């Protein structure tokens, strides 16, 4: 499969799958297009997707790395051999792993940043691709983000690497950054422009730039502010509890049981819509 000069190969291990070749290809195609819909281009030249067969049904896990010998991003997916086509439509895993290719594969200290970005941007990309609804995206964020708040004894994001702080604490960082970048730029820029700027500067899975402050500075240059750095400084050592209720209220989001309502007259409703839909990229600052 070729995409924007990028070569993506899919290696399906073992026989006896319920899925057919075309099902795997459609699933990879959806993930690629979800990433493209958020990032505008595919991050690296070569990617190998390796599908390991497990017993059972569904996707059991994913892992992303970079192989220096073949100069390829490597995404390993553990999948049950009884998996059905509809299981693939409903899974976020491959898109999540592919988002990891857009950002340096940082070490444990900064893992929350990498996982937070993947947790936050994967559903937005899949929504823009038409795979999931905006209701689903916001409901998952409203329900998921409280898991990222600091618990008793937790320290800042660089120093507490529990599951909640890593995935959802990182997602809270991304949400705050998205809103603040949009506020300061009158909605011309959002987190997506900062993340595209990082990727297009060459800081992706191929890169050996592994210092979070340096990576985030590249994002700030793209959006002509210092939001990523300021938030990083505020949250890296110190546990910060975020008033999430206030954020949902300002964005005009109310979740009640299984239903979700949007208020287009809320103060930050336009920011919510821009987060959902994206818009033409603003003119990037010259670098
Ligand atoms: Zn991940």
C-alpha cells in the first residue's frame, strides 16, 4: 500500500483467519485516513504492520517501535483469529499506534505525552474520517478524563506513570493545550497545527530528538505562542487538578446518562466545533 510516498506493508502471520485479506486492507486504510484527517500527511516513509495471531476474537494489544536496520516504523498488533470485520471497524488500536509514528518515541519519563497525544487525537481523526460520531468522541472524553486527575500521593506528569495519569493525564494536557491555543489565536490554530509542526520538523518516530521541552518548542513555533511549553512547565512536576466540569460547561457539553447534548451558545462553542471539524491549516510561522 502506498500513501503520499509512504510505503506501508501488512504482514499477516499464520493461517486460519475468519477475516479475508480485503478486511485487513480496509482496516489499515481507515487508520491511515484517520491519521491523515488530523495530521494532513503520513508521518514516516516506511511502516511495517505485523499482525500476530492469538486465540479468540478482537484485538488484544498493539505496540509501536522503530527498526533502525530497515528504517521502518513497526506496529505489532495481537489479534484473535476469530475476529470479524465489524470488530475491526469498532477498534481504535491501529489508529492509536499509527499516531505514535507522528511523534518521537520518547522515554518513560515523557510517555504520558506520547500516550496522551494518541489518546486525544485518535478519536478526533476517526470522527473526521466518519468512523465514529462526535457524540462518541465527547462522551468518551467526559468519561475518560477524570481518570487522569492526580490521585493522593501523585506527583506531576513526568513523575507519576500510572495508567490513568499516562493516558488520560496526557489527554487532559492535550485538551487544555487545544483550547488555549485556539483562545490565543482566535481559533486560527489548534493543537493539530502544533502537532503537525512537530511532525513536519522531522520530530517523528524516526527522530532521535527525545527531550520533551525541545519537541514542544517546535510545536509552539508552529502556532506562534508558548502554550505547549507553559502547560508542560505547569504540569511536569506538580500535580494539577483541572476543573473539567467548567471546561465541559464552557464548551457547551452536557452528558446525561447515555445521552449527550451540545449548546451552540456556550462561550467556547466555536472552539468545540473547531476541535471537531478542524479547518484549513493556518499559515505556519516561518522557521
Ligand atoms: Zn500508545
